[in-house]
C-alpha cells in the first residue's frame, strides 16, 4: 500500500519526538538512532524542514555525548539548509546548537559569538524559546569566562523566558543561577 507524503512526514516527526524524550531521559545513543532514522526518512521524501530538524537534533545529541566536532558538523548542515530555505527560526536553532557544541569543545569565545547571533535573530523574529536558549548559552559562556555579572543577567533572562513558556529547562537554569549567588 502506498503511503501519502503527510503520513511519512508525521512518521519522521514522531521519530524526532521519541528521540527528544530519549535525550531528556539520558538515552542519548538511542535518541541518536531515532534522529538518524528521521533524517533518512525526510531525505527520502524531500522534506528539507524535517531534515533541518533532524540534523539539529543529531547535533544536540552529539553535544550531550561529548562529541562537539560531530555535533558542529550536524549543526552546520542544518544551518545551511535553514539559510537556503530562508527559515530564520531554524537558523536560530542551528546557531544555538553551534554555540553549545563550541562551548563543549572549550571554545567559549566562539560559543559566545554563535549564541549572540542566535539571540539577535530570535529577538528579530520573536522566537522566545530560542531567545531563552541563547541567553542560557551566554550564561554558561560568561560563567566559563569568569564574568559572573554577565552570566547572572543572561541566566535571569533565560529563566524568565523558560518559566513563562513552561519549559523544563527552567529548573536547570534556576540551579545554574543559584550557583552564582
């Protein structure tokens, strides 16, 4: 039986969703497999937005696994697709991912630049989730650089956004902010 394109798109996003749950539960290798399956499916059906989402998710998993160079490769691919499509939201996602990978690779100045660029785009388009992610990344960077006042300011902005959005990242951000107090 022939499946419709919409069914395959839903299948791809279901795989990404399962991968995201796995990531939150610390099952990163399993999550990577689900994101890879989603990427392959989106490539088969020619869904570039889905490919971008899957690539970004693979980058996040590889950052969590301590593989920042692989993560950066995935985020760079996602960034290229997002820019090609003119999708500023996906561009902010990929830029934040590059910042997280650079921070994991102990390149805080590079991480700061990626997150700052992501923050600018996220503010321009009103993407509060990516604003929060960028602020949290900048908080980590400024902590690493020994700039607690700047770190605190970014963590406070991230916490306010994450809390308002009902995001679970608010808990981690609150804990990071408390370590600066």
